[in-house]
C-alpha cells in the first residue's frame, strides 16, 4: 500500500494552502494545525508533512512552536521543511519533535552544509526536497527558478547517500488537476531504489491509486482533503483495511 502523508502548510501559525506556491493565493483552512494533525491521527494516519511557509520566505525556521505543538499532542512521525538553512535551524526542528527534515533550497545553494547534515544525522532523517518547474529545480519557497535540471540534482545527491526524495511539480501543486505520474515514472526508472514521495496535484483517491499502480511508494496531499475531494472517512477506511 502506498504511504499516505497529509500535508500541513503553516503561515502565521495557521493551517493554509497555496496554489502553485503563490503566497497571494493563501487560503486558511484551520486556526490550529495541531487540531488538524489530531484529526489525521484519528483516521489512522502515521506520518505528516509539515511546511513552514514563513520560514521558506524568511530563510530561517519561524513556526517552530507550531511544530512543537503538533509533535507534543500527537504520536505522528513528522517531517518538517521550510527555511532550514543552518545547523541551528536543524537543531531547533529536531528539538521541537521533527523526526525528519526536508531540505530543498539549502541543497542547491549550500550543498556542503546539506551534505554535512546527511553525514551527521543519516539518510533516514534527511529528505531531499526536489521542487520542479518544467523539470528545473526551484528554490526559496518556489519564488526563485534555477537552471539546475532535476536529473542532475537527483544524480548528485543519490551519490551522496540520499535515499528519500519529495518531488513536487509546482505547476500541479494546489491545482487539484492530478499529479505528474509520468514524471514520477521517469524518476523511478532512473532511480529504482529511491524512496520517492510524490507531491502536488492530488485531487482524489483515484489519483493516489494511479500513483500506487505506477510504483510510487508514498504520496503527500493537502488541498484535496481540505476541499473535501478526499474525505477523512475515506482515509479511515483505507487505513483500517491495511
């Protein structure tokens, strides 16, 4: 069974979603992310993807108290990303209960630091964030494009020991028009041992089943659950059947 990983994106301590990474499209779905996390846990969810969108823009961790609130009130395995740029940011994230962290911009702009994190904490706790726009990597909360190709990015870091990658197609994110299944097939063909976590565009359980059929081991979804395209009841039924 594909691993289901709901996402909670945070701005000003609130649960929000954006469309295609555009901060001007912000929509608030909950005042208390910890309450949302508990709803997911009650449905049998084991893991959560939490993104500090304020941190991504500020280039340092911001919503660590919200992270701590989630991890102290649930038993969820939380991977946390957004604005992690220094060893101190990482220390704070782990002290506030994150089991894993995701690094995207730092892996592009300061690879020596990111590689140091892999060596210090191990590949089980460090996830590579590959946010792509037309197969090129984007950084800084998707506000900045680069000329770095996805293939080159993944090749370089798998050689450095990375085993887990969250790949988000920015054009799909928050649009509820289906994920980039073909892109994920290409990635898995080139890197068959990679634990690929698909992200962006999921609009229904049918999309998740299509990703599972394509061999994708895990999927992140957010807006689909908040907009009722996937229901909490469906999550509960799936987890009960596993």
